[in-house]
C-alpha cells in the first residue's frame, strides 16, 4: 500500500518538479517508513521552494524530536509558529514529541 502511494507521489513529482506539496507528501511517507534522512532532504527541498510554509518547519521539528535533538526541535517549532502554523494541537497529538512533552519546561513553552 505504501509502495503504491510512494510510486504515485514520485510520478507526481516528475510531472510537477517544483511542487512543495508533493515533496511534503513524500516526506510523510519517508518519515513513516523510518527514512529520516530522506524525509529531511525532501523537507529542505520543499522549504527552498516555499520558504514561508510553517508546516515544513513543523515536520522538520518532528524529525529532530525523533532523533532526540530537543533544542533543534524547539527552534523549528518556534519557526513554524512564527510562520502561522498552529503547533499546539499538532504537537500534543503527535507521538514524535512524546519525549519532549515529558519535559515540564517544554510543556510550559508550548502553552505560551
């Protein structure tokens, strides 16, 4: 099922090589498959195409959080928030942030 979805998104990328949306969808698949380096590369490409997108920074934070880099995850979440992405609900409902949510300082920052 995922292989079919990946193939479809890869075809979409060939048809529209300037699409940040296609890259974001490919990133989500890569993240779910544990291919974090591929996911990050796709996000970097999406960010270069549409630098104002807060959702891209949120997904960068997910990768950083899973890798255990809380400081970088926080910086990326701040950037996502600055760009208008509503991070609170997204973070609270995403298992990638479980370790960070256990930190009272992080929870306090999130509530600001």
